[in-house]
């Protein structure tokens, strides 16, 4: 009999930890290779972790509800025969190498020779490459000696105040819950641990707000004609058991506008100081769930018709709310839409879904008096807020984008909105 320590693997790009949602095994239990042993929440999704070997469970590395770091021992097995050192596992997103292996950093600058072979998080490697920091001289405090941004902040005088602030925030989250008083100098308080989706959202928002100079442009679109068309299309869609909202129409108008104003469908490559124009249209749709905001992605939206988009949005939203969504359905977006109008909101200042160039917040459609050709009419207006990355585009281009979107939404015949 031999001992095999299965370490929590990297189940997706940038993942550093996960919360044990449910153990499906217990000490002393015999398991087979590829048998699901745990459900772990990480990066807004719950993934099933399969066993890399057949054997008997000797011990579990964490209790249900605890957070475990990538590279930490998840399960210890008793196995027969020779132990394979480079075992790979398979998850819901495909095959991944077991955590603990040291991967060479991508070639990015002349300082790269100093960080090959060093255990460090991807973001840390990028920062070190950009600033010429020798990671081999910094002691890591993460799992298996992995170097974190907090370690770089502590050991390097070249780190900026902004990066130090980010590192401090991340470090405070990594330290976990502490014994604290349930009152302050003014009275009693409740403390809720920042974890799971809420923790992921917090980290993403800090990254976006500190890296991107946000500017928000606000306006209103007359959707009176669109309202009538949707009313007619709704009946046809229901015959096919598909619920069609205003979102598919807005997506069609948005894609056409993005094609005419491509800088809003882009991102910045901070390593090369280049604006990367995306020639594909993957639209993220923000979904409000009990656990927090999730952003499933409708990929290749320009290649799909209205019913396909409506059906996919509904299916992705259901998967997000039931926590059955695949990690890959949350990645790859080029532009994001959030609907504050569904809760009665009019305008907002949404934070960009980093590293995208912009995000569109839709407001509640309501009737308002409007002067049309010298006469007062009651029209249906939809307020919206467009937040954009001021590094990539200026206010004038954002205004032109908004004006074109208003034009298309006001005259649906100009967009390809066929069922």
C-alpha cells in the first residue's frame, strides 16, 4: 500500500482557491478513479472534482464550508501498487494538470530569465516582468511557497501605491475570519464573512476600479416602435415555448453599433500597450442570483437569430441561478449588459467587466411626454448608462456610439431582428 496526496488543482485560469461546498466521500471509503469526490465553488461556479486514483480515503484536507488553496492537499488516499507522480484529473471544464507543478512564465520581457522556475501567481509574474523585479529573491508565503502580490509588496520598493493597495486588500481576504468583537464603540454589529461569489465579485471590482479610468455616458432611447414589434413577436415565440424579452433586440442593435464603433468591443494589452479590437461578439448578460451577480456569456451572438439568443439567455440564466453553470460559460465576453431596469432603476454607473472596454446598463422603460415634430406625444423611453474605459476612447466617441444605438432602437427595421 502507498500514500497518494491529491492536491487541489487549478480548475480554471487565475483560480487560486475554492470553497468546499459538499464532500461526496468520507474517510475509510473506497473510491474509483474519476469518481466525483467533492463539489467546490470557485470563480462563480460549482465544479465537480473527480478522484485521480482508485483507492481508500485516508483523510480529507478541509471541512465542508472551508476554503482551500490551489496546491493544498485535498484528499489523501491509500492506493495499491506504484504511485504515478504526474497524474492528471478531469473536471467539468476538461483535463487539467495536478497543482504543484511549476509552469514557466510566458516570455514577456528581458527580465523573464529571472522568474522562470519560480512559484508565483500569473498576475505576479506579469507584474514582475513589467517592472523588472527578480522574484527569485522574494520568499513566497502562499501554498507550497507560491509568491503572491502581497509578498512582492513587502519585498520590493518598486511596487506602486496602487498595486500595494490591491495587494493589501487581497492579503486581508486570504487571511480568513478572525476572532472579533460583535460590537463597536456605537453598538452591536453583525459580521458576514466575504467568501464565495461575493468574494470573487469584490476582487474583480477592485481590479476593474483601480486599473480602468471609468466614465459614464447617460441617455434615453425611444423604444415605442420596438415595444409594438416585441408584443407581436412575443406571441410567435410563445408558440415555440420561448420567452422573448427586449434583450435579444437590444443585443442585435448593440452588435450592429459595435461593428460601426469597434473600440467599444476591445480591451487593452497592458504588456504591449496595444488596443486589441475583437472581431467576434460574445455578450455577457449580468444575472442576479441569490449568491451574487454572475455574468454568463452568449458567444457568437452575431451569428444567432432572435429566438436562439432568447433561448440561450434563458438557459444560461437558469444554470447560473441553480449553480449548474460551466466555468467556460462565464468566460470570453467582449462587452457586458446589465439590466437595472428589471428592479425599477433608471440610471447607474456600472463598473466595467475587466478587461473589457465598456458596459451598458439598461433602465426601466416608462412612458414620458415627448415633443415630436412640434406636437406633444406620450412615448416609451428606455434610459441607459454606458460606462467606458477612458484610456481606449473619449467622450465624443461614446456619444456617437450612444446616438447610433438610440437610432437603431428607435427604428427596429434597421436591425436584423427577425425571429
